[in-house]
C-alpha cells in the first residue's frame, strides 16, 4: 500500500507479486479493491499494480471536476513512477476508456493493452441499427435519472439504478456483496464528473486506428447490448486487435469470472511473447 503525488494530487496504489508489470485501471463508481479476485490469480505471474483513480476512495480529488484526460495523465505518471519500461495495461468499463486514451497519447508506456467493454458510445452515434439507436435513447434517459439521484444526495439509490439499468442488468444489485455496494455508494459523486465531461465517451479514433500496440478487446455474453456493439466498432477500427467473448460473464468479469478473464489475458500475453520471439 502506498501513495504518491501525481499531477498535484495524492494517488493511492498497491503492488502485489513479481514479474512483468501489469497496471489495472478500474471503472466508474469503484476503486482498486474491485480487482481483488483477479489480483490473487495474476500475482502468481505479474507485478500487479492497482490504483484508485483521482477522487475515488483513497485517492484525493483535484481542484475541479475530473476528466478522462486527467485520468489518462495520472495513469501515465503512475506507470513512470512504478516502472522504468513499458508495461501491460488493462482497464474495465470507464477504466477501459482511460486505458485506450493512454494508448493513443502515450504508446511508449504500453507493452500491451487489454480492455473490457469500454463505454465509448460515441462510436455508435448515427447507427442505422434501430435496436442500438433505441438502446442509446434509453441510456440517455437512464443517465439523467442517475444524475438527478446523485445530485439530490440519494447515492445508494443512484448506485442501484446504475447497476440495474446501465451496467449489469435487472436483478443484479441484490446479488452484489455489501462491501462492493458500499464502494459504489461512496464513489457516486465521482460519476457526476464523468457525466459532465463531454469527452468521457469519446476516443481519438485516428490515433487508435494506427496503433502498433497489441490490443485485446473483450465483452461478456450477459452484458447490455451497447457494450458488445462498441467492441465490434473497435475491432473494425483496429483490425489487428484480438477479440475474446466471455461466455456467461457480464460487465465486470474480473470480479464475477476471474479465472476465465485471467486465462484470456495470460493467453493474450503469451501469444504476444511468442510473436516477439
């Protein structure tokens, strides 16, 4: 357990295990503890770094609303702090957005990148798929409800609504461990920053399309339809990317199906290593 001052704020991080360095970036509402089930498996091979993004749990907030760009800059500085060479990076959900931003802006820091279901819904704008268009419309309505609940101080209700209507699906809230639900509740205000960031759900497609960094894209079969649709768009944008579908998993496979998710990640890294050799 450690903290370091990055871009003027105190960032919390933990390092577990030895080996190749792997930095994990969490998604919205959560913190580094959400990686726990996967870290136990990954630390047998990797020097695993988890961190709390600015304003989340044990990391301090900045002076104003946080942004995707600031998170990516924090991630870059953290990598420079913990490693003297390029590292493996992986991100889930909004943390995947941050990871891909790092990939486009600081590829010199990235050996490989793996992302699960980044909510880059800007890639779906103008879709001719009426089903996806309807899903995007519903999403806008649901996010407005979440925004109002957080703004009125109903953080637990906001977290439950987000889980049930946006991230995991109906009936999933009650199945989450209470400790995890408490983390979502306490970090609810950070989601207002993401909603206020007009670039939060966008990516530099030109830079991403020309990346030479090995990229793994994953989605679960139980996830809401918009997430697999984003993976499809990213796969078309980066044809060399490897796509893996996690059967039976949803939006947080590192927590619900850690053995499967870790196995896919390790296989991806092994494949990249064989190519290098």
